[in-house]
């Protein structure tokens, strides 16, 4: 993909925007772009530099993402704490063409990495709560203040707020400002003597921390990763607005990643904000159990006709026995009865087939599973989600009462 119209090859120390940003290390990549940690010489901070592929359709997509990000950036500071912020944008010309670049605030690992790191066992429920609150505040802000649907919520698109500030702790974060391109024959995009040296330093620092932790536990054995989850600050932000749209002008019929796709999208019955709420429920389940809630596979096969009639109903099993969410949580995931009941009462309404019956982000924030168990201080929530306490859950209760 490093050819005309494709990615821009970056070397450590490369300069962008007239020397303002200096590439430090690759953070990740997607279908559209590579993302680099860069040092901003103007503000002496670290930023994430997203460099789009150069072909026309990618430039177009980047401009759309910039439009959405700029709209979002237009809010009160507290509202911005749970969505990624666009800092700057510019064009960069290289051997493969002209690349639209976005400068974003630097964030940490994705929730997917967090779940993997925890060996797919599911995170402690207090952490799940904290993450859910962050995502919901972000969604409430997007939905109500801007009328924007994210349309691609999944674990990869929620990033932890990095607890290590590279400017203050360059060794642990694996960087120290590289203000010039390293000398010598550098081959590829990431290998350089300086990078190797930094990596060695970072590895040594991590090893030292592990040894310290192990000796505190008195076990002479490196700590198991899942024990460290409690030490992780789980503030997080919603990222990747490449597919986001305004609810009044949806542009794609097929949205969302399959595992997180709402039923109305599969049926192509039109969609609105509630598609994000469906995906949110899938994320919450996955965080709490380590398993995806839905893993759809293609259903057509040579023997399909033996099992299904032409309406897609099972031929030989007339009544399906359902496994309610709370029972599933108890029986398969060994939740306590209280935890299972409370969590499934929170999730089940979000998984309603009827989109209009799903609670909104604002209503979810008032649900007993979250309300009163604040890990997010009030001054960090959006104003409106705090003041309209009586609108949310009381409405839901009225429905249940009837
Ligand atoms: P694409 O549009 O090409 O899919 P993404 O916006 O999803 O690009 O970014 C690709 C990857 O870069 C992400 O999965 C993540 O690992 C990393 N990344 C993106 N934005 C940031 C950020 N603000 N801070 C740190 N890493 C980021
Ligand atoms: Mg992406």
C-alpha cells in the first residue's frame, strides 16, 4: 500500500507542517491511514498524527472526518472530555501524492487491547461501569448536541486516555523527543538506532516495574496481567469519526461492523441514533464477559433446506428455548445473582428489536446500574445529562409499570 495513492512512508524524525510536528513512532494504522506519535514543537506536547492515503476517495473521506471532528470540537470543554479532539489539519506532499493529515490528541490503547490484556476474561464490573459512563457521556454529547450518529462503535474505536504523559515520562512511554531525523542508513519506516535504543530503555523500565510488583507480592513471579487491571485508570474516549454522519443526512445504507450491527441496519429499514445504543450494549457485554455478544456467520449452506423452511424458521424445533441474559451471565460467566440481574436489566432494553424502544444515552446515564455509582465526577459530565435527572429513568419505569 506504500505506492501512488496509498500510504505515505514515514521515518522517525520526519518533519510535517513546516517543521511543527516531528514523527516519533508509529501508533497504528487502518484501511485509510497510518497514525504516528509526533512531537509538536509549537506546544511542546505529543500528538497523534493521522496521515491519510493520497488517492481521491481517501482525501474525500478525510475531509468528511475533519468536518465531523470540527463540528464536535465546537462545544464546552467538559463535553469534549469523552470524544477525541482535532488539534490541527494540513496537507503533506510526498512521493505517493498529496496526503490529508489530521492532528489529534494523543490517546492510549484501545478497549480491545485492554480486553486482550485481561485474557478475554471480562473486566471487573466497576471498571465496566466507568468505561460505560465515559462512552455514554460521549454518545449523549454527539447525539443531542450535534445530531451525529457514530455508526461504528466497537472496542477498537474507544481508546483509553493515556495515563503516561510522554513529556513527563518519556522512558515508560517509549519516547523522548526526537527533534531530528536520525543519521545513517534507515531502512523501512520504524527501525532506527534511536528507536531501538528507546525500545530497549522502555523494556528495561517495564521489566523493572514488574520486578518491583512481583517482589511486593512476595511471589518471585511476574504478576499475571489481569491483576493489574485494577491499577488502570479507565477514562476513555470515542474515536474514528470516518463513518460518522448527521442523523438528518445518512449517507451509507450499510453501516456498522457486523458483530455490532443493529437489526434495523441488517433489514435496511432506516436508522437513527439508536443504532449506536445497540452497539454500545454489545460493547458493555463484551467488556464484562470477554466474549462478543453476537458473532454472526454466513448462514447459507448445502444443508440449509434440511433445517430451515423458506421463511428461515427452524423446521424441526417449533419452540426455541430462550436463554435470558441474566441466566446466561450466572450460568456461563459465573456472575452473582445480584450482579447478573442488575446488569441484564441495564442491557436488555438496549437490545430491543424496535429501535424507538431503546433507551437513549441520556436515559442510560440515569439507570440505577450507573446512577449513584459515579466514578466520573459531576463537573465532567455534560451539563444536560446531570440536570435532567427526572426525564430518563422515570420514563422507563412508567413503561415497566404499565
Ligand atoms: P482509519 O480511519 O485508517 O481506520 P483510525 O482512526 O481507526 O484510522 O486509526 C488507526 C489506528 O491508529 C487506531 O486503531 C489506533 O491504534 C491508532 N490511533 C488512532 N487515533 C489515535 C490517537 N488519537 N491516539 C493514539 N492512537 C491512535
Ligand atoms: Mg479505524
